[in-house]
């Protein structure tokens, strides 16, 4: 399939399951190489964790986390076509009892999670590159206190995205570069 990404679950219960991805470049799923590296870094945090996957796209990161032992994942995506792809991918992996897909704007979803006092151990953010979603989104997560005390936020972004080291009570503690992609890791300030 020309123009389509080839994605798969790398490890865990659904290891080897191929995920559907859209054609074209509007959605840019996290590559297997980057995903493997991220999960090597966050491995100690995944088991029995509560996951929030924002700008979920294909569901790639949230599904991988559940396959590796996360207790539950919420995947937030506002695009109907992407939402349908996520649903298909979850059915393929047979992990649907541990994953909930929410079709909604990220900021509205964050407000709802805040009002229901949700806390997350791991929050993935993979917003469209260079569109200024990162700082407001991290600010909202900090403001409504969605991150568990020992939780981490993983932000995938373009190396040209300029994001501060500290946003409210969140501090960047690690960065990894993969070509033109940067992964920034945040946690609450100690």
C-alpha cells in the first residue's frame, strides 16, 4: 500500500498484530523504531498503569501499552475516520475490554477527565506537528492535575517545535531525538 504506514504491536499480549493505518501523510503514526525506544525507557511504569493517549490517531501507543500490561487506556481522537481505524485496531488485538476510545476534542476530553477526578500514570501526546498544541495541552494537564504523583508524560513532536523545559508544575526530564522527531518526557516537579 503506497503511502500507508506499516504498524504492528511490538510486544506483549498482542505482539505481532498488524495495525491499520491511513494512507497519506495527514496522520503520522509513531514509527516502530521510535515506539520501541520509548517503551524501553518507560518499561518500569507500564505494568498495571492507567494510560491516556491524546491525539491518538491509530491508537498505536495506547494499544501497545495495554498489550504490555497496562490496566486500562483511554484513547482520545476527534477525527471520525481515525476513530473508526482505532476501533478496528482494538478489535484486531482483542484488547477491547481494557481500552476505551473517546471521539472528542482533546481539550474537552481533558476537562471531563478533570471533573471526574481521573489520574493517569502515563499520558501520551502525539499532536499534529508545528500546530502549537503542546504548551496549552501540557498546561491544561497540569492545571487540572491529571498526572499521578509518579506519572510521566511522553510528547512526540517535530524538532522545530519549541517547548519549554518547565510548564506549570511539569518539568522535562529527558529528550530523545530520532531524525526530525523529538520525544520529550515530563513529570511533576519534585
